[in-house]
């Protein structure tokens, strides 16, 4: 009897695994990171955009991920990395450090500061406007202009 229950639980876990896996684009694009992550991994290297939801089936989560996937070039140009957490029960490191409630999108600067939190999906255009106003991004733009002109 115990073996049958374990087999049923294992089968159920396998059936649910795709729905519980973090949403990601192509594995090698470097923008959409799959699996648990710590913000410290990206300090001074990337600008994490963290998308939280209580379930991967949240319509806002699906809409947000679709909007982000539609313009990966704009995100890559700004050193954005997209991290997701759709399992509040797991108590992952992103939830512990950013403490979201339900659906939210959090923009973290390269220096680790939380720049903005939104309780609704963001368009990539809005997101990039906010990023482009950050002081470090302004410096990156100036440096790129100097490098391109020389």
C-alpha cells in the first residue's frame, strides 16, 4: 500500500512539474534565468527584474512574461536579467529579500537597491524608461557614446 501511494505521489509531482517550473525563454539568452537565484549574484553586473506571483497561472504573471519576452533586445541592452518566483510556499531567497505580496514586479538596480515595485504588469517601454533615468545607466550611455565616437 505504501509503495502505491508513493508511486501516485511521484506521478502527480511529475505531472505538475512543468506548471511549477519557472517561466523562461531560450536557455542561452542570458536574460530569463531559470531556477532559484540570489540578488547578490547580479550585484554590479545586471539589473534584476523580479516577477512574483502566487501561481504561474496568474493572468498578470503570464501577461508580464509575454511582454518581457516580446522585447528581449531592449532588456539585454540595459543589462536586465528576469527572475521569477511563483511559489510562495517555497520561501525562496528572492521572496525573503524582497517580501512581495501576491503579484508584483520589482526592479533592482545594479547596486542592489530596489528602484521600483509595481503591483501590475509593466510594459518593456515603461521599464526601459525607468532604467534609462538611473544614474549608473546614464553613465553607461555616456561611456558608450565616447567609445563609439573614438
